C-alpha cells in the first residue's frame, strides 16, 4: 500500500498534488464545489429551505431575480416575463433562451412544474400565497423584489448565490458592482444639494418613488437627496398639487408609450413653476428601466442616466 512507502509528510504532499490536479480541470472543480455544497439550509422571508447540490434548472418569478442570476452566470430555464419576451432582452441587454411561465402576478404553475426545476425564486408580495404549491414543485426561496430597496436587492444576490451553492460568487458580484457604482458616483459634483424625484406617469396621476424605493435608495447610495422621505416606497395617485408641494429640483418622469398626465400638465402654468421644470431639469425616462426593473445592472444604468441627463457626463 502507498502508506507503507511514504512518510506522513510525503503522503500529505501526494494528496495535495492529487487534489490540485483534480481542481485544475473544470469538471473536477465543479465536482469539488458540488461536494462542498451537498446540503445546506437557506434562510429566506418565509422560512428555511433545504437545498442539495448545485441547482442548475432555476425558475425566476421576478425581474430582479433574473438579473441576479445573470450576474452569477446562470440562465434560468423559466421566467415570468409578463408574456413580453422583449422585456427580458431589455432587462439583460442581451437575448437568452428560456421558457415563459406567465406573468409575475400570476405564474402558471403547470408550466413551472413542466420545466422540472431544482430551484424556484419567488417574491414575497406577489407569491407568498402560492409558496406551498411552489415548494411542492421544487425547493423554493422567497425574497423581496417588488418592494425591495437597493440594499435588499444587493442582499438577495448573495442569498441566491448561496442557494446555487456558490456564495462567494455572489459576494464577488456585489464587490465588483459596488466598485463600479463608486466610480460613477465620483463623477457627481461635490456639494450637490438638489432634491431628486422619480415619478411614474399614468393617464390620470403620478406615482412618486420615495427614499425607500429602489430608485430612491440608489439616489441616496450615490449621495443624492430624494425629494420625498418616507418608509413607504411609493406614493400613489399624486396630482399636480402634490407635485407642486414637493417642488423637486430634478424630476425624472418614467413613462410608457402612449399619453400620460405629463402631456396634460405641460400646458399648465402651475406645472411650469415647479423648480425642476423652471430650470430645465425634467427628464422623461423609460418606465421599465426605472420602475419595473431592479438589480445590479439596473442600478448602474440609473446612475449612468443621471450622469448623462443631469450632468452631461458619461
């Protein structure tokens, strides 16, 4: 036997070399990683879920989860894309192959089951009621996407990475992202005191995104001041009087195609006296990018848009 001919030190060296050879190959590295992640408990908003091995067939039921998986190098087999595949192309800035499993509000459980996933990622607000049904299909973790602020969305990336069996990859993705954000934020002039507001325009009112919203918390993370401080993420049904009372210095208005209340207000003299309008610091932005989407890539896009629109900087 080998032990008879090798000293204990030599035996340890032999084993270390063998392990190094194993890890040098992609297959060996994956096998070693899988062994290290055989079984673990993942804590989430509705409890704890046991996950074995390294899931590869993942169904994502919210846009931020799709973006998190992309940051981790994983293409989900199923996505609730609201039956609009072009939104996923826009979300990721590229095309991926996946199966639609319906809308974020009402996922099609039969389609989810047919994909035979080994992990489902669901949203607390939209999917708590079907958590047990999802859990019967595959191990399911529930996170806060729809009402998640910037810190929450970043934290979810690490939880998802842990569920996939590679928490370190998630931590690296966050570190790389934060370095990118810091570099972009450094381009904002020192002493910026203006108050920023994202408003989503509908045909008859606006929804105002506060300091607790995803976009509002991105503002704060880069040193900007949200115009509305609130523990509630969105203030819905705001009319012109409310906007005048807030009087933001910089106003980003997220719109879909088609007419909105913004078109009506543009001819109103009271609207013209809002600080952002008077100074020419009102900008229309894409509703998907600024309101529907959330994620690391979305945060970076928001900061780049602000630099380009407000400061004429790249």
